[in-house]
C-alpha cells in the first residue's frame, strides 16, 4: 500500500510553518513576552532551533551559544563574545542556581531555556 500526500497536506504544513514563524517573531520582538509554546509533540529542542534560526536571520552577526550541559561555566565563558549580541539557548535541564550563575556571569546576554510544559507541549522561556 502506497501513501500519497495530497496538496492539501502541503498547504496545511505551510500554514503551520507560517503560523509558527509569526509566533516566534512576535515572541522575539516583544521584550515582555516570557514564554513561547511550540507545536505539540515536537520537543523543546526543535523549538529552540527555530528561535535561533530566527535570531540569525534578523541579525547575522548575533552570537548563538547553545548549552547542552551546564557543568562548565568556563566553557560557556569561552564562547561568549562581548563584541556581539549574545543569545544563550539552554537545551538541558538546569537548576535555579546554575541558571542564576549564567544570568550573573553574562548580564547582557539574552537567555532562553527550553522546557517541556507537559509530555507533549514544548516551550521556550525567556530568562532575561
């Protein structure tokens, strides 16, 4: 049995992408927006990737720092560039103390943290 996707499926997927693009743009442009929720069952990693892609498309000189493990603040320090706008995206679980250390160490950076609000709903939380 062969599955054939109709053109309607492609149109729906394009609408979903356009809708998400508008939501990410709105989130990034509004400094008071604290949380962006993603599409169900996609995970917070792809949502953070979408946010990073949008930041780079708006500012190609932005410095995107992706954190997958928080155990070495010196490693993070080595990739933060004080001459650029730094955007720190945290893909892993992080406790409040570690997050506070990052916020104090890099006060001018924009910090975003991925989080699963429930097992099917990803979120990007703006920490700064």
